[in-house]
C-alpha cells in the first residue's frame, strides 16, 4: 500500500512516490512551481555565486568584485553568506 503524505503547499494528501525520498509537495502544477521557487530561494541563500549567475544584484556584485581585484575572495563569500545581500 502506498503511503499518503500531506503536501506542504496545498495541504492535500497525495501518494508518496517511491522515487522521491524527501518529497513534500504533490505533483500539481502550482505545487511543483512552489517547490521550485522554494528551492531557488534556498539555493540563493546558500550560494551567492548562483545568485550572481541569476543576474540579481549584478551591479552590487560587480562593485564588490572590482574592489578586490576581479575575483570573489573567500572573505567576501563568507560575508555574503552572513548577510542578506539584496535588501
Ligand atoms: Zn499540493
């Protein structure tokens, strides 16, 4: 018997897929979108380089990078991990 889990987006029960171990969202279009949006937000928080690739705050990034000589050094990466850069 398939186990039912509750979707964190629409709050409805759905059968858990054996292929997705950490599944929290059902397969509805809107829930898959919500999942992707959450994933992207998390990814951006964790990974400022990814954020940079997404073109967000590009100018701020470029200024920072210029100041330190055209590469992102470890100190800056650490800072960016500590603060929310795009406020
Ligand atoms: Zn759902």
